[in-house]
């Protein structure tokens, strides 16, 4: 991992300055396209190009199970993880629909599903079969965390080799909002009650129980909040570690990575704690309904592009945001300047 982090350079602020200046030559009042202009500048900083090509996007869904599911923290049984992986493989999930809409290359990676997934096309890169129950034991050993991070790195390498020009990372894992909430509380010191939400559909009583399980885990596990891999090993998930690796790899490859909801943002926070330069490569797709998502976004000083009341995961919100990145780049490539259109600008 140190060699990967050493390959991550800060984004190119000079390219961003060029993009910002060019935006003000286009046939519009300065700043009139709002967030789309800031997005265009960021894409230029990432790529070094005025109008980078972003297609095809890669959608990578990492799947794993969590031992803490045994504590009754999810509205769905653990078996649903493997069942949903099969659904992804057969093209029937929301992320499949949205990936087809944006002509994405979709890959599903089993990094730690408890059982064997009998489905075509799933990449089996299983580090172990589910994490430990964090209420009773560490989620993983440090070498397992590092192996799961490498699974994410390898997935981005496959996407890049297939010609993908941007990355959307998703996840599937029953009880992974519990692991994410525990990690976020550990990283930020935020009270557990402020980072726990409904997840798969818990009622208020069940959310209180979930918060109690997380509180027990935080008290029982030994970790160093200043060391992201320590937090991952004590409290995290195999798919969260893989997503962390994917964000690191995207930054090393100078590819924009669109961040999905709560779990994806906790993974992004982990990547940024490992290497702060990663932050410049992250575009935040949407704001989840999970209350912890706001805490994670604040920790990253991030404002998402969309607010649609979603809390599905899978990379679904990030996929829906992708056309905005396309629009930002197309604006730079195709919009006329005042000079080329023969229109007087405000200084004339």
C-alpha cells in the first residue's frame, strides 16, 4: 500500500485555473451554471485536460458479509447478501438498471460473502467469509484488511485496462451500515446516536438496539483512531476496505471517482485519512437519508450533487449523478465562446 499511496499526486490546480478562465469566455454570464462550473474545474484538475473524456464509466460493486448481523442490527437476514449478488449478476437490481442507462462497465466482486455465490460473471476475490462480530471480536486481522484493500485496487486496474475513464464504487452487505457507523464514530468522535439510521428499514426501537451494539463494539475493540487500517480491522467490513482501495487506485490513475451514499462515503473518508490527496479526485454523487452521511460529508468538506431521498447503496446514487459529469465536460468541449459566436461580452 505505501507504494500505491506514493503514486497519488495532488490534483493539478494549474489545469483548474485554466478551466476556470476558459469558463468565463463561454457564452453565458460568469458563474451562471453554478455547481456545473465547479464540477468542470474539478474534472480538469483531475485529468489535466480542459474537457476530459469520462466514458465509459466503471461501476464496481463489492459484496461481503458482516458477523455483527448476528446481533439483529438489520431488517433483512444475512442470506440476502448472496441473494442480491446473484441478482446483480443476472441484471435485476437498481444498479444494473442505472448502469445500463449510462453505458457503464459493471463488475460485481465477492470480497467476503459468507456463502458461495453461484452466479455467472461474479469476480470471486474472497479474502475471508464474512467479518467477525465486532460486538465480540475484531472484524478482521490487519493482513486481511490489506488484502481486501488490494481487491479494490485490482478491480480498478481491470476497469482501467478495459478502457474505463471514471469510477463508480458500490457495495452490498447486510449489516454494513452498522460497521460504517462504528467506523465513522471512531474517526470523528461523533456520538453513536447521531450516526445511526434506519439502514435496511429499522424502526426507532431497532435503531436504539443498533446504537447499543455499536457502542458496545467501540468500547470493546482496541483501535487507534489516527490509523485508518486499525479502525478498519477492528470495526470495518471487507467491502468497505475494498472500496477504500478502489478510491486510492482511482486517484493513482487520475480517474474521477463518484462517491455514492453513507457506506461509500465512510470508505472515502478512510481513503482520505490514508492519503489526503485522494480528496481532490472524489465527486460526491448524492446525499443519503442516513443521518451519518451528513457527518461523513462534513468530515470531508463535501457537498453532493443530488439530494433524492435515497438510501439504497449499490452505487445507485453515484450512477444517477454521472450524467452531470458528462454535462460538465460537454459544456467545455462544445459550448461557443463569445469570440467564436460573435457575441459581445460584458467587457465590450
